[in-house]
C-alpha cells in the first residue's frame, strides 16, 4: 500500500507540505487514531497485514518531527506528550492484540498446538512495524529531538513491546523459527532505541544513580510488571501459557538492589507457580524463589515473615517424588537457611545443648528419605546434596550420626554405574563427617571400616568399571580409612597400598 493511498483511506491530506496542526488537535494524533480504528475494524488477516504494511511505510517515509513533535506553545507541551503517549500506546496495544495468544477456557486445561497455528504469521508483520517505529523514535531522540534524553514516550512504549518480544522469541508451541527471529530482532531494536546495553539494563536502568541526570537510563521493570500484573492473579495466570514464562524471564534478569524494590510484586506470583501441581510450573516457581533469595537482602526477606513463607513453600516439596523438583528445592533451601538462621557450623561445639534448628529439620528429612529411596535418579540427587548439608552443619552433624551411618552403609553397598555418582558422593560426605565430628567416630570405626574394606575389594575386582572411576573410588575410600584412623587415635591396624 502506498503512503498516498493510505492517507487517502484515512481521509487525511496527502500534501507534501508539512501541515501546521493546532495544539488542540495535532495531526499525528488524528492519524494514529484513524490507524487504530482501521486496524480494529479489519475483517481478515490479509486486510490487517495490508494496513500494518502501510503503517510501516508511513513510519519510514514520514518526517520524524511530524511523528513525535509539533508546533506547540510552551504551556501546552506537557499535555502534548501525554496525548501522544496515549495515542501511540493505544496503537501499539491494537498491534500486539492482533498477534495475542488465545486463552484457555479454564485454569486446568491447555490448548492444542493447532490453536496457535495462525500466531507466528501475525507476529512477523507486527514485529516489523514496531521495529521501524522504535528505530525512528530512537534516531529522533539521538538527533536532539528529546530535551531530556529518554522521553516519556519511549518509556511508555517499551514495556508492552518488551513483553511482546519476550513472549515470541522463546522456543514454544506458538512460535516458529521465523517468528522467533522477528521477535528477537524487535527486542534488539528496543535496546538500541533506548541505548540500553542488554536486557538487564533495560529492566533495571542505571541502578543507584540519578535517573534525571543526562545520559542516565531508566529501567522499565515497573512498566513490565504493570503489563503482566492483571494476568498474574490466582484465577487468571494459567489461562495464558506465555505469562508465566515472561514473568520468569523478567525476574531472572533482575538482581540487587533493584529486586528488593519490587519484591512485593515479584514474590506472590513466584509462590503461585511454586504451589502448582504440574512439575514444570512448580520448577519454574522454585527457580524464581531461589533467585529472589539470592538477590534480596536478608533483612528484606525476613521482614513480614517472607523468608518463613518461602521456607514452608520449599520445604513441603521434599515430600514429592519428582526428582527435578527435589534437586532445585535442596539447592534453594541451602541458600534460604542462611537467611533464617546462622549456620550450625559457626555455633558452639556443645551441640548436645544446642536447640534443633531448620538445618536439622532438613537434614533429618533428607537422611530419612535416603534410607528408603530406591529410585536411581532420586538417590543421586540426595547423595549429591548430602555433602553440602554436612559441610554446613559442621560439628552439629553429631545429632544425625545414627541415620547417617545407615545411609552410608546402604549406599556404599549398591553399585551406580557408569560414573558411580552415589558412592563417590557418599564417600565425600563420610570424609566431611569424619573431619567435623572426629571425637564421635571412634565408636563407629568397626562398622564403617568393614564396609570400606569390602568396597575396596569389590571395586578392585569389578571389571565393568572404567579405570578413572575405579581409581577415584579407591582413592576416596582410602582417604576415608585414613580419616577414621586419625579419629580413632591410630587404632586401625591396616596397611594401605601405596597406589
């Protein structure tokens, strides 16, 4: 569609002369309003695509002064920017709405892939038009069109465009290779328009610096959350498949100190995802909560008992049988416990008089589950996490030595080919225990030594093990025996081979 034809269809003059619109009714706002009406009233995809193509042509051919400015009297300048923001915001909303994802009928079902069949073909022209708009606006601002650097116009346009781009550049059922490329290109155009370095800078801006100072960038995190917030309620977040992914992508880009400023808006959706019955949603929520724990000051997390709420939300997942969920939860709890209490390893050595804490609760439950677990995947996850928790407990691990003994004996007896992850991790846990609780190891030497010697014999005779794995097992088992000998004051009368 030619520019002249487009203007004719919109009932606007196509004169080459630059009209001088009055401040009360600027020409560009009338044009944007007409474009919005035509896009809303289009009866088919072909008609809509034609209008979007015409709009793109208009943005490329029109004078940037006419698109983003006008002859205004000074006292009406603030009202002009507000009117222009509304006009562009409404047009962008219509464009994005054309390529919006269909909604699920309820909170339990999900849409088939066929429901998203038309989405990629709609995304591509919308991305192209928005990319031209952002490029024109960015060039105009860098050319001195904006008096304060980033204007309210770009900051108003950026959040919905960012959400749209993130929705469609991910590898999901509603995207194709072409639509993902188009969305990624749009995201890059957004970064260039505002001179943002990367996605994190786009969301957070120049943290801790004067945002009004020339050359400093403001972030759009608040605006992105404003766009997402209506869809993040308990009753609506499951109706659109992309909302949770966009929220998670946004949250994982944000670090200290910006995250704590928006914590009241970031924590509730993360808890909603965490509580869902589907493992993929639950894992997404656990990742979000872990990221919040890592990037929020402990004082802010403890305020209003937020840390306790997160602890209860994560702790209950230790009773699940989903290996991937348990693995994430164990790592998240390890960091969260430092927010809730001091590590037991830093407390006094008189652990018999020390009150049990949350570290004890988690380790006790881990050991209890390890005793009866028979799934290989779960055993590996527990075995990998055990040395980390024992290291955190320090001498306080004495409270759990009976359970720990049973776990060590049980796991060292069972092969775990080909990498022998379980045995190696259990040997590492035994070494940490022997170093931290050496005064209590003498009475356990006989049982543990018998198990370790049996392990040495079995591993040496196992022809199915690789040489590197066999050497590693033998080396770790010998180190355990040496530590037990040191803890028992040299009472183990075993001469170990040199190699």
